[in-house]
C-alpha cells in the first residue's frame, strides 16, 4: 500500500527537479486548445520515472500537501505557476488520481540551490482535514 508515517497514515515524500515555468510547460494551439510543450513532456517523464523507481502507488483519498521550492536562482517567480506544472506531473506520474484530491496545501519558498529542486510531502487525510486512521 505504501509508506506510512508513525501514526500509520499513508504518506509519500519525493525529491524532484525544479519544474519548467508554466509558459514553457503549456502552449495553446491555433484553435485555442491547450497542449503540453516539449519541456513539459520532458518534466512529466522525469517525474514519472522517479515515481516508477520509487514504486509509488496512486493515493486515492483526500490529500494534505507540503511543497518546498528551492529555486535555481533569485529570479522572481509566482509559486502558483510552478505548482501547476508540478501537480500535473505528479498526477501523470501516478502519485494521485487527480490534483483535485488536494484539500490542504502549503507552499514554502526556500533558499536557492544549484539547478533548483522541490521536496514534496503528501499525506492522505479525511475529508474533514484530520489524518486517516
């Protein structure tokens, strides 16, 4: 079923590369349809490989998420734009069924590190926000 924390609740902790910007991840076709650009596909595939190597099984319940962003430099970035690419890649990688399962989310910007990285913690919770028993 997957790793569990000390109270027996299912959780996943992943270290991932820093995602491309939302403008590099998604594009719009001539008819207005949204598609994943090459950088987005590459990031999705990288996350999928990491999840496969870790043998991550999809989480089915409501989720609590803590995201720590370590940017590659001090440029100004909107955290919500970075989250979109990250959550899409995690769904594609099979960590959860859909990012609409996330009920509780905290995002923290940390000090820059070479090449950037993300550390994400996901835990299944009840719909009222308490941890599952």
